[in-house]
DNA sequence: AATGAATGAGAATTCATTCAT
DNA sequence: TATGAATGAATTCTCATTCAT
C-alpha cells in the first residue's frame, strides 16, 4: 500500500491544492521572485514539471495562491467574524479575538505579508486584495465604531482614521506570525499582545463616565 | 575637452551614494530579486558596469543600502527623537510626531517594508535591523511608558506588549508610505491618522481621574 | 458494459494506420520538430500514451509514415503509371496525368514536402526516398524520352537533365498542394497548370517537322 | 593582434549580420524548430546569450533572416534581373541565367526551402515572401511571355499558368542547391540542367514557322 | 488496449558579472 | 572612471516518454 518503490502517485484531485500550499509556504518564506518553481515542486513532493500540469506559469501560481487558497478563506472567516452580539465594547473585543483566530492563526496571516512584499508587482491581485480583504475588514470595525458612538458608549472619534488605528496592530500581529518580522514579544505571545491592544484601545474609545 | 555640460562633472564621491539611493528606490518598488542591476544603474544615471566599481555584487548593494543609507539616518533620527521633555502624555505625543517626521516622512520609511519583504533572505541584515532600529525604537516607548506609570499619569499596563501596540500603527503608516500598501485613508492623510492614533492610545493609557 | 456506442468498437488493427495518418497530417502542417506527440494523438482521436503502444518514439513514427504509409502507395502508383501505351507524346501526356492522379491528388503529395523540410534530419529515410520514389519516377520519364528519341518523335535532348526538367513542375504542383506554398494559380487549378506544362514541354520536345 | 587569449571580441556592428548568417545556415540545414539557439551561437562564434543582445527570441531571428538578410537581396537581384533587352527568346534565356546567378547561386536560394518548410508556421513572413519574392518573380516572366506573344514570337499560351511552369524548374534548382533535396544530377551540374530547361521550354514556346 | 498524471532531460531565455576599450 | 558587449550559470518552461491504473 505504501508507495515505497513507486516513482510517483496519481493525485489529480489533490495536486493543485498541494502545489498552492507549497507555493504559499515558499512565497512567504522567500518572496515571489526568489522562489524557484523547483522549490515549490520539492515542497509539494513532486518534480519540476508537475506544477505546469495545473498552472500556466509561476505568476499564475501566485495569483492562484491568493485567489484560490487565501481569499476563499477570507470569506469564510468574514462570515464567522460577522456573527457576534453584545455591547460595542464586547463586540470590539470579540471582533479582534475572532479575527485573530480565523485570520491570524491560520494561513491567512500570510496575506498581508505577500501583498506588502509583492503587491506592486501584481496590481490586479492588489485590487482584489483591497476589495475582498481590506475593505470588508474595515467595514467590520466601522460597524462597531458606529454602533458604539451611536449608543454613547464610545467617544466621538474620526471613524475613518480610527478604523486603521484599530486594524494596524492586528495586521502587525499577522505579519509577525510570518516569521522573520522582528517584533520579538508580539510573536512570542500573541494573546498577551492582543489583550494589551484591546486594553489600551478600548480604554481610549470608551466615553469617560464624567 | 572642457566640461561642456556641467551635469557630467564627475562626482566620484557622490556616485556610491547615488547608486544606493537608486537601489533603495528600486528595491522598495520591486523587491530585491525582481530588481535588476540595470534597473538600479538606469535609475542612477549610469550603466551596467558602474555599480560594480563600488560594490562587489547585488547582495552587497542591498546590505549597503541598509547599513550605509538607512541605518545611519536611524541614529540621527533617534537622537532627535530622544530629545524631548514634558509630562508623559506630552512625551508620547511628541515622540510619535518626531518619529513620523524623521522616519516616516523620509526614506527611512522604506526600512520596514524592505525587512518584511526581504528580511528572511538576509538574516544578518535582519539582526542589524533589530539591533539598531527595532530595539532602540522600542526603548523610546518603553521610557515613556515607564515614566508615565511611575508618575501615576498612566495606568498600569503590560509594558512589553504595550510597546508593540504603540509601535504597530506607526510602522503601518511607514509601510503605507511605500506605496501599494492598501490602507487607503492612512496614506492619504497621515497626520489625521496619527492624530487619531494618539487620541485613542493616549485615552487608553491615561489613568482615569476617579 | 455492452458497447453502447458503436464508435468505440476497438479497431485494434486500424489504430496504427490512423495514428500514421494523423502524424502525416501534422508533420506536413507543422514539420517534424514542431509537431508534438499530443498533436498527433489528438488528431488520431486518442491520448498521449497510445502512439507508444505502436511505435517506439516520435522518430519511428516519422519513419513509419514514410515507409509504411507513403512508400507502399508509391509502389502501387508506380505500377499504374507504368501501364500505358501509345506514341511517345501520348505516353508523356498520360504519364503526367496518371502521376498527378495517383501521386499529386493523394496523400503522396506530402512526400516531397516532408523530404525537403526534414530530409536532412533523416538521412536513412532520404536514401529510401531517393531509391524508392525519386529514381523510379525518373526512370518512367527516362523511358518515355528514350522511346521518343529512338522513334524520331522527339528531338535529341540531354536525357539526364531533361528528366529533371520534366519532373520539376510536377513536384512543384505536389508541393503547392500541401498548402502554404505560395504559387497561387498553380494550386487553384492544377489541371490547367498541368495542361500548360504538357503543352509547353511537349512542344519543346517534339522534333520539328522540317 | 590575433585575439588568442581573448575571451571574446567586441563586434557590435558586425554581430547581428553574423548571427543572421549563422542562423540562416542552421535553419536551412535543420529547420527552425530543430535548430537550437546554441547551434546558431556556436556557428556565429559567440555564446548562448549573445543572440539575445540583438534579437528578442528565436522567432524574431527567423523573421530577421528573411526580412533583413534575404529579402533585401531579392530587391538587389530583381533590379539586375530586370535589366535586359533583346527578342523575347533572348530575354527568356537571359532572365533564367541572371536569375540563377543572382538568386540561385547565392544564399537567396535558401528562401524557397525555408518557406516551404516553415512557411505555415510564420504566416506573416509567408505574406511578405509572396509579396516581395514570388509576385515580382512572376512579373518578370509575365513580361517576357506577353512580349513574345505580342510580337508573334511565342505561341498563344495560358500566361498565368505558363509563368508557373517556367518558374518551377528554377525554384527546384534553388531547392536542390540547399542540399539534401534529392534530384541528383540537377544539383551536380546546374548549368547543364538550366540549359536543358531553356532548350525544352523555349522550344515549346516558339511559334512554329509553318 | 487505452489512459493521462507524472517525470526529467533539454531548450529558451534572463541577467549578474566580467573585462577590453 | 565609465562603458556596454559578451559571457555563462541559473531559471523557466516544454514535451517526449513512462507507467500505475
């Protein structure tokens, strides 16, 4: 049963996915240009020619990683993130934590690194990224902020800018998870980091009792 | 024979610097691997062979960009950032604003992007970056936090983690300045963004009067 | 389980022939090197692996096309061409017309194109071609010329060279039939072309009455 | 003076021409697809990379061979061919002989072989070939035929078809010169072949005295 | 017998680097 | 100093061929 002496095994259905996962790992580690097709193939356990059975060229592999591996997860994740209730403060806390669980702790955390590093070489992908990841993410925070301000729970703040203030530390945590982003403690204990983040931020948003 | 056009006056001392600046621009735009020596040469107004008169190879150009172009500025910038006084809240505000002026609005803003994108391919550079940029930056915030907590101005917070919470939005703003990092409003009006950041963060740090 | 669709009835004996015909069509269209095995397979209605059940490799397919598909037809054709009678002028006319019918208008017309294009890459095939196609063809014309000269019907001409003068326009017509040989009118109306050819040539061969 | 120990010599002006000539030789010998860039490079005395300094890719080399090496010669040759006078018979004789000298005996003789073998893979080149080589060539013969018929020197013949009858043997001689086109005697003694051709053809065209 | 996924040798192309000028 | 033609190693990509199914 074990393919010990087999030269290869046929995995038509699984292959594309396997190749994309291997490609993701390599792209995150080395960047697009520095990743050789052979690196991807080896990581996927196949040989040089196999990726070309499923993808036209290296660029298409990159696009497929984003479009077929990462963005579909974004949608799934977004649905779960959108599912919460409570007062604005609880919502914010929950939003950050769910986000982290479904985006930060999964392979999705690679997305910001890839786009920062390679986005300018793939403008179309960048557009998709903005449309399907950045904007929806901002919307989630916008909703919470608007809710909190409307209910008087939060102070009046510049919503457009505050959104980004809230997003930044989470994205940084995602970047830190990709390794080799030097923010020592952040990567070491993400939960402590996120708690500190929620603590400070929520403190800054809540309307003073007086 | 006489130097007809002034612009061709040989500035041999200036050449290496010019090449490094050209290289920085290209590396930020395209990444290390995707940047061809000829791209750098053209941007610097010289031809293919010239960079090799001053640098051993492409890798050394990258290292020189970090070591000779960016990190010395970090030191200069750090000195100016360190020069402030007042209460902790004022210090924090001032720290963020000076930082932005000396790092965010200059070519130094390229540093985080380069290290995120290429750091894993240049571990030694990464080390230097951490030692000479990340740690000193964290120290500045640590000092402010410690000061504020000691004086009772700030709440008791987890200093190690809060440092990173404070650094993250500034680094994100630096990334946004490198172009093609999709955080719309942030890049459009950095000052408004930084104000929102200080506003929320300071609110979150200040001890409640009650 | 029962052969639902008749068209899938296995014609194992027919397969090699079908593959060779597909190969011929592709080789004529694209040339040997530019033809992929998959092109041949698709044209034959089979898949990549099937040609290898019948032929060792691509080169053997080429040789088989010549040896097994074309040259046997040459023999058949030559027999029919050899079967004629009458005075030398009639013989010549008949020879040209039968040749055209059995070689020009059939797949045999591909042979000269293949040999011109690929002959130098297949010296052994070239030898066979010369031995089994060129020489026999020349012999036919030699016979007619010798007959006509002997009977006084034709002028004394340099037989060896005149043979080639007679063969050339027929071969050109065969080339023209393979498409993409730019001799407009020739391919458009081969009969008119061959009549003009016989008309001029015969006029040039006949001994003047005076 | 002799570059014995030089790794290479700089020949910016001469290189493209040298590469095209090398390419022509290789394409004629092996065909386009079967010719490797390295074959061309070696024949030109350079290394793999050098052709790419002057041509974008192999296809462009092929096109340049036709457009820049061969067709300009066609123009030169056509001018010399057009320069003749005398009665129609003399004109025809002269036309064939000059054509042979300026096209058959030069590298131009490669043109028909290249177009027969590769034309269908390069339709645009085929069009140029037809426009700049085939049609002008046909015009020359048309002129002679029209002249001869008008003057009563030649019989009434189907001009459109007869043109091709006249062209065919010359083109065959050009093909034979490219080697490996199996028409034994033709290539061995082209002059004898052409004389036989003129002899027969002219005999067939001249109006009978009676 | 036939399939078609997988292989891997080989060809095209790129580009960092050298060095004669 | 600077140039840029030339090199050749490295990489992408193709496709003839194999072989488990």
